[in-house]
C-alpha cells in the first residue's frame, strides 16, 4: 500500500462532511490490518487485500441485516430467495428443478432439501411435468405468492437502510464496479 493511497482517500459522510475513508490508516478494521501488514512487510502491496477484505466484511454485515429482517417474519433468507426466484421468473411462477437451482445459485442437492422444507410450509408445490415424467416442476402456492408480495417492499427498504451511507451515485458506481468484478471472476453474465 502506498502512502498516497493511505493519506489522500476521503469521502463524504452521511452528514455531508468529508471523512477519512477507504485506504486511510486507522479508519476501519481493514485499514488497521493493512497498516499492520505495511509495518511488518512493507515490500508487499496489500491493496488487493483491502478490497477483498472490505467486500467480505460488507457481505457478512449485509447478510446479518437481511437475516434479521426475515427472522422477524419467521423466514430464512434462502427461503425468500427461492420464493422470489419463482415469483419473478415467469407469470406462472413455475420452474423445473434444474432451472431453479441455476437461478437460485445452489446445487441440486441443496435445492431438493430447500424445496422439501418449503413444501412442508405450504409455500411451494412440487409436481411431475405432464410432458416429461423425468422433469420435476416447482411452483409457488397462493400462500407462497402472498409471502413474497408481503415481504418484498420491506426487504428492499431494509437493504436501502443498510446502504444509506452511500449516495445514489455511490450506489450506481459501486454496483457497476462489483458487476465488473463478478464478471472477471466468471459470474454468469458480463456487465
């Protein structure tokens, strides 16, 4: 990490005042880690560690906030993810298991367990395709659709609350950069 990056990074805080930010020594836990590495191994540029560390920490904090929101509604985040995937996928709210696994980004084995739990809750229905007996179809029940409808606006508001420290411009820039990073890591679609 170079001294220019460490000393010159600033951003605007939620109160509109400039505050020390990413890359500035001592501002957050990642800066402390980077500072320690700079002390013991000044020959190694650890700036990538700063990016990866902040993404990892942000992910954990965002996941915690999302989990807390859904636990208030007796639902796990993965349950909402599966229900929302079915809800937004097509007007029939129906997908075959393989397409649902791909869209939900989970293995077939994990999805089978998840679908079993959602069937037990009465939120989805599993049926064999009439056109191909080897294909299993998953569809939302009326109750499943109602759950997604009831929780979507609150879920989005919760995510907005967690991102309140960023301006709309910050969010757009961060979203674009993360999309570019994901594409470079082999995510499904390039930005």
